[in-house]
C-alpha cells in the first residue's frame, strides 16, 4: 500500500511562518497535492506539484523533492483563519490519490 | 463554493435502516469519487466512476452500494451498516482520471450509525 506521513498537530502564532512536512512512499508518482480542510467543511485544493521545486501562491508555498519522497507546505504571515487541517495527497502510477492523515494547525493570537 | 453539493449533511441511522447519500457536481466533470474520512485517519477512497462507469471499488463491503446515473450525480446506498461505519463521507469530482486533474470535494455527510 501507500505510505504518507505528516505531523498530527502544529501550533504557531499569528503572523508567524509554519512549515508542514510530508514524506511519502508510493507505487509510482504522478503528482502531489495539498488540501486545506476547516472543521466540518470540504477539503479545498491549495497546491499541486509534479516537478521538483517550489510553487508559490500568495502566502502559501509548496515544495517537492521526488528523489527524497518529500514535500512541504509553507504558510507565511499566519492568520487566525488559517487554523485548519492540511492534507497531503499523492497520486500514484494508477492515478489513484492517497491521503495522509492530515496536520491540524492551530494559530494563536 | 457550491461546485459539489452533498445531501444530507448529517444522518443518524440504525443498523437495520436503509438510507442513501446524494452527491451532485455542477462543474461539468466526468469523474466522481466517494471517500470515507474517519477521525484522525487518512481519507479512504471507496469508489470511482469515470464517464458513469465504475472503474474502482476499493474492497468496500457490500453494505455500501454506489450508483451513478449520469456524470453529474452520484449516490451511495447504505443498508445494514455497523457502528464502525460512522464517519464523514465525502464526494469529489474531477474532469477525468487523467493526468493533472484536481479533485474538488463536497462538504460531506456526517454519518452516525447507532
């Protein structure tokens, strides 16, 4: 099966930076996704990486290293509304999407 | 965001009941998915439909029965469920199962089996 690991919880202060790491071992690789999920709501798409490097989108950036099976999501200038669960998901060679258990980020004032 | 809608949002049912979950996507997508999300666990893919044809059944018990009458609608029929089936059931859609297609999720149905 697929193996996707990310920390369970992280806490940071408003205005700070938080980096959520994700490591994966999958059968083939066809892209890595990050989703944000607020409690009781749908996961919403944040970013997609298929090539090595950094993808920047406003306050959020996502990095991928395929050789290391590693990605991170960087959240800058944290706001209270960023408190949510962040899901790392990897698409394998069969185009099946496998998810990590999610990282709950709590932003404190 | 109302691209993917799900009803009901909450459902409580006994183990002998029969109920159905409904998903509708307004994005013109061709692929639809059912996922199960349990507390502190990864999303588990249950079923995939591509152009109304079921292309994946991820070893899901037969007490869960999917139906896809057209590319915009997806149902999950439930009968004789167990308490461990209590979870958030998420529907998603994408343009197709091909490369670089992002899945968009509905808000989910929170199911409690008593």
